């Protein structure tokens, strides 16, 4: 199967070098990828509609007779318009083409035509512009595939390449799923499925084909996820002999919430379980729910039991802050904490690396420099990744590989709808912090346009007078000529010079500053020396300054819903009332609906569901937040019950892996390999 699957598409008839390059651009270098390049839709030439019934957004098929033959209108040297009038028996409709002399013959009076495309209505007149056109009797008799195309490689061309690919593979395709699984789940054979997903005999055979391929996609994905997990999560020697959780609670300046206690208990149970398996757990909690405490409790337990712990975070600012937080919590407890980031001088880095290797450092906090090859631990027992959506599985796996199968906790501030977490996290165990620390009030969110900014400045001053602090987030660090967006530098100048902020302490913070500068500013802000921090989204993840209680987000239309929520999560972390003001002059429907959702809810889970609705799963998953998972057929929202059903089948197979036949195993393993080859494994996050 592998060799057939990997056959170069260039070997197919009609595929020259140029086409081959274009196919590669589409992600189709091999016969296997070609056969799995499914149509994005189908033209149905048998479902004939009347002009008056159609939905103007849809592509439809219309049968019409030409009643007034083609008129040729020259619009200049290079543009010619061809127009004819036709009737479907009830309504008249204009048919228009540009620069296409081949239509003349078909658009003769009296000809009966089938037209495929969108119908428009302009000033009460129906019109089809550049439809596909067949003389009656010559139309395709079945569903015709429509492929996503690129310049130079159009759907009809792909169609013919796929057809020759199918001919090439006929009779030689090996099954991608074991026979038994096909039979038990009532699924058709691969050859039938591939033929009919591309060239369905009829709608029923398309459904049968689709059902089989959806099954395959989910099943193989789910098994693949479990393989991935197996690679990371096997037996471990790291054990807790004694539970130090109560001692840790005693060191906290507050009482843990019930949700925190429950999550910590779940983790400790995993780690102490007699199965001696690694913990592999995801902790989901909305911004401000107190995830750091959970990480702290586990680190404390692991360290007290004689191991090292590592916490990896996506930004230096956050690494610094976590390091400070843990130093405070663990002060006087003889725990050695160090920070390792890329911006440390190489001599300092070297020293830290040596201490880690010798086991002198108990808790290492850092950015992705933790996974660089030169970092070796003496006995790493726990790996925590905070704000996991910033890391791919490859990065995390590399950190894990540094220990002798350490336990793994992955913390996520972006709540993912359950339907998605099921897919993204495979069978990772999940703990949820569904409770905020006490005395928290929801953040009040307002949306204003720039005309009301003067009033907003007044409001900010009132907050600052009250000895509270605030953030202003601008989309840019520096002025850019290309776009009319606010930047932190000018914003600060304007506040000082034009809006009467000179008696307050203002600072700017953005990603392009030197890390020492950033560090100092964050420290000063945390220490209350800065009243208002004018910054870019560098503060987006994790930053925790409880005294900050107002955040202004300028050009709010530039940010997605989850990102707005993350930014808003920087306030509302203390006892006082907090405010979030979104400033935007955008009239776009999408932005307005995002703002509305922000103003009505503080609940991250609700918001991410809404985000999913507004952006669609493709973009939601495709964004930097979740790596790059692209399903070809499965719609994560619509197919959720199917996904659950098939996940259960996958789970059963996986549990009984050792007892299924070698043949069956090798079929599944090959399919998993092919599946992950076509995706981007580095980016898959578990
Ligand atoms: P997250 O990482 O989930 O966004 P943090 O761990 O940064 O949240 O916690 C947010 C703030 O809440 C911090 O200032 C932290 O000290 C505080 N906090 C956490 N747990 C509690 C608790 N049980 N009671 C009071 N304050 C808490
Ligand atoms: Mg956090």
C-alpha cells in the first residue's frame, strides 16, 4: 500500500512538470494525497430548479430555452460581452458571458440549455453571469465534483487528474482499515469509497462513501493521538511516597478554592496510582481561575519527594513572573528556583545548565529554551506547560524526553469547547477549574467609538486617582505608514501632552524592547511604580497584577474574541471592581458581534463557543492557538455525535491492542502514518 500511496503524481497521464508543481502547492505530491484530495462540493445537474425558487447564494441548475439569440457587445479592444435572453417557462433571465466566443454557438434562439451557477436579481431582472453551460442532453448525468482550485489548476483539470489516478489505482488499492472493523461498522470498501467521493454514481453512493471516509478520518486520528500519547506516556518510576499538599496549602496566603483542591487531588491521584503510569493531564481554567496554584502544589510534591520540576511558558515576561511568584510561595522552604530564558547571558545560562544537571536546581522556570538540547536534568519528575496553546506537541515531547518519563500537566487558559477538546486532546485526562477565587467581581465591559474617548480618559484618571493601575493595549509598537492604527509610542505622548496625564506615571511595553527593559517595566508595574502601562499584546498571556483594574483595548476590531477575552483577563484579578473598554470605529458585522458577546459575558467557555460560531472551526483550529488540524471531511461542530461514537470504537481497539492480529495492527499503523504525514505533526497539540 505504501508504495502505491507514495507514487509520484507525475507518473499519471496528463501531469507534466508544471501541473506537478501546482499539485504540490495544493499539498498533493503523491497518488495517495491525490485520492484523498476530496471535492469541496458537487454540481448536481439533475436537480433542476425554477428561477423564481432559487436561493441567490447557492449554485443551482436551471433549464432554459434561448428566446433571443446572442448579442455581441464590444466594450473596448480587449473586452467583449455576450448576452442572450432565455426563459425557464415562467421567468425570463439574461445570460451574460465575457470574452468567450465559444458560447455564441450555444446561445442561438430556440436552443434548450442547462445552466449551472448562481442566479442574481438586478432591478427585478434575473441574470446568470458566466454560468457553466451544456446543451440539453449533453449534461453530466451524475454529481460532478468541484475541487478547491488555484490559479492555473482549475477544478476540471483536477477532476481529470483524479479520474486518471483512480484508474491507475483500480484493483491495486489495499484497505486502510481492517476488514473486521469495516464489517462491524457497516462500512464500504476503500475503492468504492474513493471512487464515489470523487465521482458519485448517485447521492446514496456518495453518502455511503462519505460515511466510510469520515469514519476513517476520525478513527485513524483518534488512534494516532493515542499512539502519540503512548510515545510520551509510558510507565514511570517517578512516584510520590508522601503527599505534601497540606503543607503547601499552609504556605499560601489564601485558601485554595474547591476547584483548585479538586484538580490538585485528581493530579495527585494520577501520580500515586498503582499503575505507575505517567500523569498526562490537561488543566483547563478560565483566565484568573488560579491555575498557577495547581502547578505549584504539584511541583512542591514532586520536589519534596526528591525530583526536579520544570515549568515552560511561552513568554519571558511570564517566565519572570512565575519565577517571582514561586520564589514568594516557596520562600523559606529550601527549594531552589531558577529562571532560564534565551536572553540570559551565555555564561549565566551555562552555569544554570550545570546546576540542573547536578540536581542543584529543584524548580526550573523558563521559555522554550528549556527544550534546547544542552539542557539536561538529573531527575526530572514533572513537566508543566502553561498556556499550552502556544506550544506544539513536538516541543512538549522534547521537554518530556529529558526526564525519565516525568508526569505531565498541561495548562490552558483558552477554554476549548468540549466538542473540540475531545478531538484535540484525544484521551488526555482533563481537570477543570470552574470556580474563581472568592471576592471576584465580573469585569464590566463597554464598547465605545473614538468620539467618546475624551470621556474615557476622564474615567481612566478616576481609576488611577483611586490608586489602581491600568493597561492600554494598542495593536502596534511603532507608527506604521501603511495602516491607520494606534501605536504605543504616540499614544503615550498624546496622553501626556494633550489629555492631561502628565501627573501620572506612564510607561510603554512591547515585544521589540530589550528583555531587561521589559523585565524592569513589568517589575515596576507590579510594584505599583507605574500607573498606566501602554502596551501591545505582550501582556496577553498569564500576566498577573491584581491591582490593575482597567484595560483599554484600542482598535479592538483587530483582535479575535478569544484574544479579547485573554486581554480582559489581565484585570479582575483583585478584590475591586474592574473595567474593560473596547474602542473601535469598525462597522463590520463580525466585529460588532464579537463586541456584543464580550459585553454580555465573562465566561471563557461561552466565549470560545461563540468564537467557534463566528469564525468556524477551520479558522478556530487553524489559528495559532490550536496548531494546525485540518480535517478533510469532518465538521467538528456538526459531526460531534459521530465523532464521539467513532472515538469509542477507537478506544476499544486501542485498549485491546495486544490481542488484535498482527495484520490488523499493521494496516492501522500504516494508515496512521499516512494520516500524520499529510498533516503537520509538529503542530498537533495534545
Ligand atoms: P490563571 O493562571 O488561571 O489565569 P493565576 O494563577 O495567575 O490565574 O491566578 C490569578 C490570581 O488569583 C493571582 O493573583 C493569584 O494569586 C490569585 N489566586 C489564585 N488562587 C486564589 C485563591 N484560592 N484565593 C485567592 N486568590 C487566589
Ligand atoms: Mg496563568
